[in-house]
C-alpha cells in the first residue's frame, strides 16, 4: 500500500496587501503553520511523503526568512519526506531560488526540478512536471507517456497548471490533457494551481490550497490523503481538514419592508468562530433607504468580531421616495444633494447602471445623516 499526502499552493510569503492592520501578518503566519498541520496529518495517517504540487512560495524571490523558516519547519518533521515542485509562481525561471533551495534543503526535502522518474517509495515512481516559466505555453505533462519505470511500479504524476481550460490566473494557454493519467499509465496525477479541491476524474485531482486566499471557492482548505494498493488499483482519497481561516460569501436576499439586522445575524457564524472568518455579505433584492441604512449599520456593528467583514450591495436595488429624504435633511445643502440624487435615480434617460449608482449614493447619504443625527 502506497500512502502519501497531496497538497499544493501554500504561497508562503503572500503579502495580502489588500487588507490592513494585523490581518496580513496573521494570514501569512497561517500559511507557514500549514507545514506543521500537513506533517501532523502525515504522522497520524501513516504517510511517509508529502507532495507539494507547485507554488510552495508566492513569488520567485521569496524573502530569506520565508524560505529558510519553511525549510527549518520541514526538517523538524523528519523522517517525513517533502517533495517540492516548481509552480507558476515559483518556476524554474527563478534559477537563484532553486539553486539556493538545493544548497539549503535538509535531507528530508527533495526538489522535483527535473522531468525524470524518481523513486518515491519501494515499487513506486514519481513523474514530476516542473514549471519551466510562469507560462510555459505547452503541456508539461506530455513526457510522462513515454517515461520508462520499473515493471509493476505504481506511477504517480506531479504537475502544476490548468486543466479543462481554467487556471488561477484566468489564462488557459498551458492546458493539461484531462486524460493524462490514462494515457501515461498513472495510478494518480497530483495537480496544483486551482485553489479549490477538485476531482477531475478518479485518478486526477487538485488538492486546492490548505489556506484559502479568496472568496472564490466554497470548500474550506484541505489536503488529500492518497492510498493506492497497486498499479491498476483506483486511489482511495480522503480529504484532510487544513484551514485555520474560513473565507465565506454569505448571500442575503431582502424584500421591501424586511428588517435586515435579524436577517443578517441569521447568516453570520457563531461568535466564537468570527475571529478566524473573512466574510463577504452579498446583498440582493430590494430595500428602501431606511432598510439599506440599517443593513450598513448592522455590518459596521459586526465588523469588530471578524477577521474581515465587508458588504457587497451592488445587487441590492433601492426604493427611493421623496418622503424618505426628510431622514437626510428637510432643507439646506444636504437636502439639495439628496433631491438631485433622487432625480437621477428616477431619470429614465439614464442607463440602469447610472440610476442604481445614484440610488446607492443616496442610500450612503441617508446612512451618514442617520449616523450623525442627535
């Protein structure tokens, strides 16, 4: 029985510059901590090897502390063996990076930097397809079909890139053949690049990133425990929980007259989980100015409980009536601005997008006026 853990896309050193405060450093530390969590799973599951299918580092020039601390953590978990594949973010084009890794790597860290078969375990061969550049422009797994391995060996492919015409960069110029496992006689093809776990077919899978970094994928971060009884046996694949942070998109549908505060509270995770949650509330439907202001206020009240919380109200239509404007002001510059926005919101000569922008601006003005009201 061959047993190993398949993971990818750790993106160590990712900056998370779109966030503020201490959150970027917390997210970076969680990615480093994934190394220890992978090792713990390997120990508990009796897996001798952890395959990292590319993008171990977020850039081709990771900071020295990011690189060396990662290698030190991997060395600490010997005799577990780590296999690092160059991905599109840390490709072989970064010659200095891979030369440095070769010089610094401890004995239990192997670099899959050449497209040639290597012994993974007794009776098992690893066929890696390292990324030569960020966009190689060809299917780097093609060589696996003609690769010679000992008779009866379990053949494991390791690659990083797009399949089924998708990739994390939205570019599909390097599409991996979806049936590569069958054509190359692979018992399993471990893939990286797509940040969500995905089964392409029973022998071909993306593990996804152990720590999600966007709201795109609904499943939490995980790794895959892969067990294979023989060259022709189907792999037994078990998801292993990994993520310390949850990235959640929460859909909130409102109708005129709905009280958004209790509706929102019903969507949010329980209080003790919020510190480790990044959430985006996607509001849709229809609300009046008071309801929209109440929703914004409820979001603001809840924000301190979360690692990150934001409102996406682009899908929420706003019902605006002249009587609502008294909640902004009854006269003066604010009322004149509100009157102008209301006129734009109802101007049929304008595009639907322009009218909705005016409604959103009016709702924001209403919220601020309510916030400063005595």
